[in-house]
């Protein structure tokens, strides 16, 4: 029983948190049929799962004083969930006026189902409380059998309709052009398949019980657990269209970390120029976009601080050696810049050099180009023999002077 309580209560709490978030996020849109249908779907689904926990079943039966009253509550919530989920996807796929012609049939139909199942429940002889095996224990009682059949068929139709329309909607040309929305609809489809599978399994077990075959009753106990897990893809489905477009692609995330580690040696080599400007914002330590942005800002600041100490002879030597090596234009610029930074950063900077470079490298205006430029400089700073030779040559000449 403990595992049943854990799963049901956990999924129910997740649903309630999602409900609270949706109510807060959509409070300005109250009155919209889509919003009402969405809130109703999350509300009925969350409380159906929460009240299905054995601990809550015992409490509901005790408070009501009616044996198995929790069954009526939970099954009624599931029926309402199926109907509201079906209505929701119709509002998503069609204009409000067109969808309303179908939605009002759903409202009337599912309200009728709730009324009929309520009458059947109170007409049944179910005096013995059954917390986990109500369906199989009372399956052969005619009024309970009809009650269960109507409940399961209504659930299967509603959630099956949700799955169908979500899948078809994700393939619509207008929606497929918005990939995060299409992904969200596919996850809604997945979420709907859980209660559909639940209804199919329950119907199968119910029919087997009618024919006296009880060996499948264990499936009836597992089916509700599976249905409760639909809350997980439901949360994903609601989150993807909202948060997906705000998140960078995984490939960009990986590229940013690669840029960070490519720049890190140069960043550490120049940090002594002004360590006071190094900053990692709170909560951004594992954000590669923030870390690279700060690296670029700090490297540019240190570069301009070192500019007065750049020596023309270092730049000329690095340029000459780079041309002799037939390096591409971008690599020549990176080697020259790295040599200047190496020489200026290790010079002690007691006074500015007498000679400034004839031309200075201008920071790139494009973010990607700026990243690439600094990565080339960092690699040249670490590994280029031309940088080593140019700096060594300038030091030798300076020593002779």
C-alpha cells in the first residue's frame, strides 16, 4: 500500500503544482474557452490521481460514511478529465465558434455519463469496502458491471479523441512550422495514451470476469498506476511550448562549453592584469553562455589595458614569420595579437612601450565572429611557435638595447 500511496500522491502533487502555475500564468486570459478547458483538464486529472491514493480513499469513505464512496468520486473525476481533455484539443485545432458545436455535445454527453454512473452506483449493493479491487470484486454484479463499462468506455473515447487530435494537430502545416508546439502536442498524445491503455486493460479484465476468468485480475490493480503516470508527460507537454523556445539547442550549449574551455588558458594567463573585474553571476556558474560572455568582456578589457604596452617590433616579427608560414589572414591576425598580449603581459609594464602597433585589431561586431577570433588568439597564445619566436626575438633585441 505504501508504494501505491507514494506514486499516487507524488503524481497528484505534481499535478496540483502544475495547476497552480497554469492558473497564475493564464490569469489574464480567464474567460477564454481554451483556458477554461485547460484548467479543467489539469484540475480533474490532478484530483483524480490525488484522491486515488489508498490513504485518501480511506479518508473519503470515512468522512462520507458511504462504503466505496471514494470510487464514485475518483471515477467521476476521471470521466470529467476525459471529457475536458477532449474539449481542450478541439479548441486547439478549430476556431472557438466551430469547436463549440462539438464541445457542447461533449459537455452534455459527459455530464449525462456522470449522472448515469452516479445513479448506478447508489443502485448497487456495494456494502463491503474495497480499496484496491473494487472493479474485480463487484464485476459480476449487473449494475456495477454497467457502471464500470460506461465509465471505461467514456474514458477511452475522451482520451482517445485527445490522442488522435493531438497527433493530427502536430502534423498540421501551421503547427509543424513551430517545432516546440508540435513537440508539445506529441507529448499530449503520449499523456492521453496512458489512460487509454488503462481503459482498455480494465475493459478486458471486466469482460474476462463476466465469463468467469479471474486469472487476469492482477492487471486491474496495475492499470491505475500506469494511468497516474500520465501526469509526467502531461507536465512535459505543457512545459515544452512555453520553455522550449527560450532554451538554446543542446548543440549550441555544447559549443559554448567548448568555447569556454578554449578561452580558459588565455583568460587565466591575463587575469593578473585586472582580477577585480572577473565575475560569475549568482546561479550562472553552470551556464556556458554567461561564462563565455564574461570571458569575452574580461579579455577585451584586459586587451585594451595592455594596448599601451604593445611593441611594434613584436607585431612586425610575428607578421613576418606568419607570412613565411603561409598562414591564412585570420590566423596571421590571431598570431600577431597573441604575440603582443604575451609580450605586454609579461613585460612588467613599468612604462608603455615607445612604439605602438601600426594597426590594431578591431573587436568583431558579430558575436560568433568575436568568439572565433578570441579562440584563435587563445590557441595561438598557447601553442604557436611563431608567438614564441616573436616574443623571444623582441626580448633578445630589448636586452641588447
